[in-house]
């Protein structure tokens, strides 16, 4: 007597590794780091004539200028260049939200990977009738 079992097993085996997501994450992390450096240097009144500081300010100039004028810069010390630039903070928050949104969309578009296994149970009598019997 021949018997075969029909059983279906479905398992979520998780999303596949995505190098594209890793690259996008690194790009956004670099952008966030540069913006954070700009905020830090402005907050502590770094010398704008320094080459490295000039580079950081130059890179962040355009995205930060979008939000300039929404709030006034808060001067930390009357005798130094130290200011709390709220427009830089707004830019950091906005870039973080955009990064989260992009990575979420990339994750959802990958879909779920599922592993499915099927086996059928039939007896000799059922083979004659060609009607499989399901067993739970």
C-alpha cells in the first residue's frame, strides 16, 4: 500500500541582503555626518577661514540655505562666532526623515521571501479513484 502525505509548509525566510540599501544608507549617513559637523562647528564658533571648516560650510551651504530665515540664528557669545543655527538642525531632521522614507520604500519593494514545501498523501485505493486525501 503506497501512501503519500500532502502537507504545505510556508516559512518567511526574511528579505535578501541588499547592497543597494547598504549604499543608500551609507550615502545618507555621510550627508548627516557633514551636516552634524557644520552644526557643531557653528555652535562652537570655529574659524571660518580654516580650510576644513570652509569645505564643510561650502558643502552644507545650499541645503541649509533653504531653511534660513525661518528662525533667527541664536548667538551663543557676543564676542565670538558661536551661533546655534536652527536651519542646520531642520536640515538634519529633514534628511533623516527622507533617509528613513527611502529605506522603507526600498525594503517594502523587495517583498517577502517565502519557502513553500508540498507533499501529497494517497493510498492505493485513492490512486484508483484519483482523489487525494488531505491530512492535517
